[in-house]
């Protein structure tokens, strides 16, 4: 049967769009499903503030009346203006092991991009850097994280045949938690703290963190990530959205802030106990049991921790502030009995970030790629 492509919209259709990937990977021990409710919010123009400067289209592929694939086309006008480009993005893409399905999905999103005057398409990317990005090309036998994409090995093979080429790669590391802070790491941390008169801030109440530093954390992210691939500065509306979505559920002992002598924020480290197994058990649903699994992973014993966010103000980068962040977090990790940390994606060209792992036992276990095609 021929493949048919349909544009979809509306909450009910978006739920089916999201559930397609969960069904596709139902037998995979490595895929980590998103929460359906959160994903609907991300894809909804009425909820996600990124739609103030983004537009999107969603397609599903069908064969014999059954869904066999999905893809999103996105245009981030803010990123295009910043980079002087006319690029569309593809993302939220999944398809069965069938070249025709892949080809028809990408034909649809490429035609849409051309109709909008775009000259190239890149991805997989989301609306902003806060969405999962990068197609897995190494590490297919590794469990994903809640912040990353998992895909089958045939994905990059098929889209390469369609003319997509490498634009940039991210690498991911598994960092084994030492029994104590490495001596050299501690020495650098002590020197940096005294030299720049830096202070470590910890919080016991979420309300205090949000009211005192919630917006400052995301303003720092805008500064620290400004020159990273695909990044567009978060608006105040987006910052409020992410504060409500993320900060309110953090485990506070895994959050470390660094301030200077003027009490200005210069560094932030946020880690979360791995939600991977809990999300797999939930199958994308909060109820009836998903909430229990997620709460248990967050508050109970967990042997893996995700390094969700590390950001340092540009004028303090390459000065050892990262060492100070981890000199505070490592004892917390030891106390919580984490065996290793997932770095999550780091740009392969970002040597200054990767150099921070040199004092630890670590391994690179995943690689993911952003592809590009001229239209």
C-alpha cells in the first residue's frame, strides 16, 4: 500500500502523534518515553511560549490506515535572525523501518520549508535548546535519558540517503562517581574560591530558590549558552514557563549555585536523579502509577544521576568555576549512593566542557548528530 501523509493538529491528534513513538519502541529496553502531557504542552501553540517566535507543522504517515511515522517542521525566527539564515528545522521524528515512509515524511517537511522561503533544513532540533536534539549515531545499546532522543540505527542511514549531511555532533559521557573529591580537583576548587572570592549557595526550600534565583538562573543560561549551536535566547515568558515546569520539582541537594563577591550569580549546576527507569515504567502516563514511579525515582534511592544543567557566566569561564561546582556536588552524589552520572549532550567542539572530566573515571558512550540539507 502507498504511504499517505496527513497534517495533524489539535490536542487529540497530538496525543496520537506522541503515542506513536511510545508504541514504536514498546519492546526497546533503551528508549525513554516522554510524559505525554508535557509533550502535548511543548507541541501546543496555546501553551508553549516559544510559539511567540516559532511556527510549526506536524505530519503523520499512514499505510493501510495505520500510522507508520511522524515528523515536525519548525521555524525559529529568533535563531534565524541571530544567525542571518533562512533555516527550517525537523524534529520529533520517528518512523518504522521502511525507506519509503522516511522519504515521504521528509519530502513533506521539506516542501513545507520551501513554501516558507527557507533555504535549508537542519535537525533533529526542537523549538529551543531546552528541547531534545540530535539523532543518535552511536550508543544504540545504552539507555537514554529524559533529556535526550533515542532512535533506531536505521534512522541516520535512511536520511543520509536523502541527502542529509553532518552539521555538528554532540558527545555524551558516563562519569563514575569517586569515593571522594579528587585531590587535584579539590585543590583547583580551593584556589578558585579564594582568588575570586566566590561563595557556594544551597537551598532547603524550593520557594527560596525560585524567588531569589529562579529568573537569574535562566538569565545566566542565556549568557552562558549564547554562542552554542542552535541556541536562541529565552524570553521572559519562556523563563517563567520553565521555572514552573522544572525548578519546582528539583531535588535541592543536587542544586548548587555560585555567586561572586557582589552576590551576583556566576555559576549553576543542576543534577537530577535519573528518571529513565521510572519513565519506562510509566509508559508516558502520569496516572494511575506513573506519578508513583517518578516520585520514587526522584526522592528514593537511585544509582544514576543526570547532569541536567551546568552553566558558567562567560567572564568566569575557563577559570575553574566548574571545579567549584563539582566539589560541592560530589559529596552529595556519594551520600546519595549514585554510581555514575550521565553528562547528557555536549558539543564535540566544546573542549573546555569536556576537559572537566579529566580528573574522573569516565567513558564516552553515546554520540548524536544534527544533519543539514540545502533546499
